[in-house]
C-alpha cells in the first residue's frame, strides 16, 4: 500500500497529472469533489467550506467553531481515504496531515509564471493583467491555508520528495516519473511502517471525535497522540471531571489499549465562543 500526495500551483496541470497517474497506477483519486461530498455528508456545507478551503481564513472566520470543525473533518476524510488504500490525494494539505508517513510520496507540481499566465488566460478567457491577479490570489490563498492550518511553507521544495516543472513536462510523462519514483522509494518495509502510522493517526482522530464531537466533553485544544494503541491526551480543562470523562471516552474507542492523560487542569479557564 502506498499514498501519493500532490500539491500544485494553479495552472500547473495538477488535475490532469493526477488523473493520468490514477490511470497508470490504478490508485484511487481523492480529489476536491470526493472531499466535498464527504464533508457535505457530515454537515460541512458549501458555505462553511468556502471560508477555509485552500485559503487563509479572515479574522472572524479564524475565531469560529466552524474552523475547528472543518479542519477536524478534513483530517478525518484524508485519513479514512489513506487507511488501507492505494490512493492519490489532491491538495487540501494532505502532505502535511500525513507528514512523516513512511509510505507516502509527496509531490509538488509547478510551472514558470509565463506558462501559467498563458494557461489561465486560455482557461478564463481573460487578459494578462487579470490572469496575473488570479494566479497571485491563488498562490496567496494556498500558501496562507497551509501556514494557518498546518504551520508549513507550501512553497518550500524541501517539503516534497519530487517537484516537477509542468512547463516542460506533460501530464503523461509527469505521471510516469512519479510512478517510477514510487517504485524506487516505497518498499515493503516502508509500506508496513506506513500502515501502522496511518492506523495510529486514524485512532487518534477517532479519539478526538469521540471526546469532542460525540460526548462533547469540555476539553479545549484537545489533541491525541497514539502509538500502537497507547493513547496520550493533551489539552486544557477547567475541572477534573472533564479530564476523567475524556479518559473514560477514550477507553470506549475501539482499538485503544491504554490511556495516559497529559491534559492540564486550569481553573476558571474560558474560551471565546
């Protein structure tokens, strides 16, 4: 099992390359439509998605509970897709969500500005000035999205295993190059380690879902770390009862073997609604 994450600039032939790669490898393509359908099914509708999807949220949007809901269920959707499947993950910070997963190949698609301008002008039927505005806004939004939600520099080539210039490489040959690198870098050992890593990340996500969204235990800034069924809870609570309820909720999640709490008890702690 292997995972390919693709980050791309606007007008870098990202969708075309991903579709060709899916055809060559037989991997499932997890694209914008797939993710939107999953998010919509759990109540993250188009209006809520529009505030956060691959963009840096504004001040008031950043304070909203919808922000936390969007990020939580985006992570859940990405992890569900990655668990047990060979898949190609398009954008949405997938490489950051799965950072450190041994069986993931992280790809960045780019192209020279002049090439992107011509592609945008053709796609949108606009002039050079409008095309430049579209590109600059898209780059700003995507960089802001990754920095805000994942504290990562989307433009840093060191985040990726391979960066491809689609100004000189068409989607077919880009896909062939990615598939060849996959065969070289992802061996059986990395596949097994990756399966365990994704299982740990998925269990951690299930724990947070149970505590925050199912049982609605008031633990703020909750995070869970997992290693082979052993869970450590992190966060802030203003009562011991909340901590005890979080621990009890965690024990009820399938796959959890033992639980340790690192939740801080802070009296009179309040959070903006």
